[in-house]
C-alpha cells in the first residue's frame, strides 16, 4: 500500500467531520507553536480540544492528560507536536485510542509511518499545520497570508 498525502478537498473533509482533537505535545509555553495552535483551536473552531503532555497539568486553563489513553473521550483527530523519533509511539497510541486521523505538524514527515497508519485504518496527514489548514478553509487565510485586516502598506 502506498500512502499519498490527502488533497486540499480531502483535508477539508477531514476537518468537517472532526469534532474532537487531541493535541499531543501541547505546551504551556506561549512561545511554542503548539500553544499558538491550541489557542487558535479553542478560540476559532468548534472542536472539543484535549491536551496531552505528561509534564504539564494545565494549558490555557484546561486540564492536561498524561497520554491519549487517559482522555475522557476518543479523539477524532490526533494533532502531533513531537520529535520525529517519537512519532512511531504516538502512532501506536493513536491506533490504540481508536482515533480516525493522525495529523503531524510542519516538518514532521515519514512516508513509511504514514503507510503503517493507513494500513491500520487511519487517515494520515503529515507536514501540515492544523491551524493553517482550518483557517484556509474558513476564511482566515488569503493569498497574501493571514487575514490581519490590514492590506495596505500606506502610512496612516
């Protein structure tokens, strides 16, 4: 079986059917990408978001769980912010948790791992930011970048 990355339409369909997201590797540090994405997911989506990090107790006022199997729900999508060498274990935990989608952030790409996920019945998205993809399909991104409301370079 050969894995092919989901097309834009397929990624949009994934986001439409997703209700619960587990952010694995979420950080309480506001300077970390996972915290920025978590802030967006909580404030700009209808997703029920859960944080997974064995070294944190609370992120953005929400409880943090030590592992995927400790979550009170089965997540539809697992969004991964971990080192490349940690991905096989996170994939195994995602399969065991019964999630539908394994999603890795920018810079995380392993085709053999993706094929293993697909063989286990998962939809696999790699090297894509969940926040960027959600914003793209919900009007938060434009050709020039993020919708900041400021399009002109003119001085005020």
